[in-house]
């Protein structure tokens, strides 16, 4: 199948040809025809599957070929009541980085059209964003918080949104944006097209999808909550205090050149980057304490090869788009099993082989079990010579594991009961 066979506008095809796009990815082949018809779409797609083009291309085509709602009312009504900042399409993303990447992609696809695109996220000037909106933007890419700032300030109206795209919906929920999403939805027309993209589908994600979608068509590139077949996974059991040492050994002895490493805390990411630097491995860190400029510089240095390792927290890494990334390392096990799928989804993209390495200390075995339950498969484990877990520590910690696990289960159940019904009537 080619992009021409999808009946896209010649001006869009021209931009795609310049980008070197020839064959649509699986998610593009399935989602684009449905979106062009105006259907609501619920798509399971990980980072690197081409999901941005899957919603951006049909969105652009519909804006190019269909009259806006404003054009269907009388000139008098339009002049008296229509704000110049009534956008026609809204794309909501969980992070600043992802918003910028989606904006850049859509701007490139729209190169030979007259459609204007704006982006709005925190950490940058509101005034600059207002100017872009005042210039007649038809598409707005935004994060929830900054979008609501503009809505409350009157600098943008959602009353004529024709297409709503929710990108990385599972991340939205993880970051606590459900109330913001509900506030945003109340300001959009009930009759609209909604395109819903998520890498994982927990019960909460499915509930949100069925709350905001109307008779959606399902698109599933790979089974939900799974890792790509192109990713080779390996777990190395190691004592916690030797993790940094083992990581430096793996990077150095195996000559890994571009490695994305995940830690569970901001302080941990900074410390690990320093430790690797002391071992002669150029590394930088990105986390929530860094400014947008510092995060962007760290990412640019990593992409250009100035630094060999990028250490990130889950929150800071959301939306990172790094082509041909071969190695992802879980220095700390994620708190949520779904985060494992997101982490390793950044390698093994576009059919290329990727490697997902996990360094697991004894107190993290519960997290491994949760991941294996989610994936419905066992992850291979290997003890590396010279870095085997200390038998004395194994014996000591095994005594406390049963009680600790029971406490975790009790705490989890308590949270579930406490949260029941909290947001039931807030839509």
C-alpha cells in the first residue's frame, strides 16, 4: 500500500514525498481511512509506530476539504459572534516535549497548505502563543494546563472544535489530567470527531475512551499492553548498590553508543549522570526540576552524539522522540507495569532491533512479577559474572519479603477503596 492509495490530497502527498515517506505504517493504513470518513477512532499504538501522521494527515485533509462551521452560518452572525480564535481542531498531549514534536510534524505535513497551526504549553510565553492564535490558527496542539489558561483568559475558544485528538491518553491519566480533560470536553461541541490514541489500555483508559467516543472504530497495531517483537529484553539481577557499576561496565565493555536510562527519582537521575561521568562516560539528565531549555539542550546533545547516555525520569521522558535508539535501560524498575511498556517502546522502532535492559535488585522482584503479568510472559534473566547478587543479602531480605509484599497489597487496596466514586459526577 502507498500513501497515494489512501486518497490523500496532492499537497499532502507532495510534503510526504519530500520527507521520504513512501509506505504507510500499520497504524496509518488502518486509522487514516477511518478518520477520513469522520469516524471516531480508538487506536492502540506505541511511540514510533507513526501515530502522529495517522491522525494528522486525515485531520489536515478534512480541514482542507470541508467547510468550517463558521462558513456555514450567515456573515452577520459570524461577524457579531465568532471569535477569531475559534480553532477547528484540538490535539491534546501530556507533555511539553510531545506537544512541540507533534506541532513540528503537523507543520511539516501542512507545508503546501494554507492551514495554520499553533502550539501552547507551559514554560513559554503566553503572549507569543496568543499572537499565533490571533493569526488565525485552525489547529491547536496543547497541554491541558496551558490550554485551560488560554480558555479562561479568553484567548482561545473551543466552541467550534470539529476534531479532538487525545494523544497518549494513558499518560494523561497517569499524570492526573482527568479533571482537566473533563473541563476541556465541556467546552467543545458534543457533535465532533474524536481520535483516541494510547499505548496501554487499563480499565481507567478504557472508561475514558468510552466516555468521550461515539461508536468508535478500533485500531490495534499490536495487542494491548505488549512489547514490540523487535525489542530484545533481558533482566540482570544485581545488588542495588552495584547497579551504577554494572551499568558503566555494560556501556563500556559492549560499546553502547546511545543509551536512554530510566530512574524513578529526579535526584537519582542527576546522581547517576554524575556517576557515569566519573567513569568516563558522557551523560546528562532530564527531570522535572530542569528548565525547558536545559531539557531541550540535554536532548539535543544526546541526539547529536555529544553525550552517550541520557538519564531520565518517566515524567521527563514522556513524549521523547529519538530515532534509531538501540538501547533502553531500566536502572530502577518502574512503579507501574504499564510504564515498562512505555519505556521500552522507545527502542525497536520502525522494524529495527532494539534492546531493553533491566537492572533488578532483590527488593524489586515484585515489580518484575507485575510486568510479567501485564505482558503475560516471562522475561529472560541472566547473572553476569562478577556482578552476581550477594547470597547473604538474598537470605536476609527473603525473610522480610513476605510481610513487605502483604503491606503493599493492603496499601493498594486501601487506595482503591478511598478513590471510589471521587470523580463520578464531575463531567
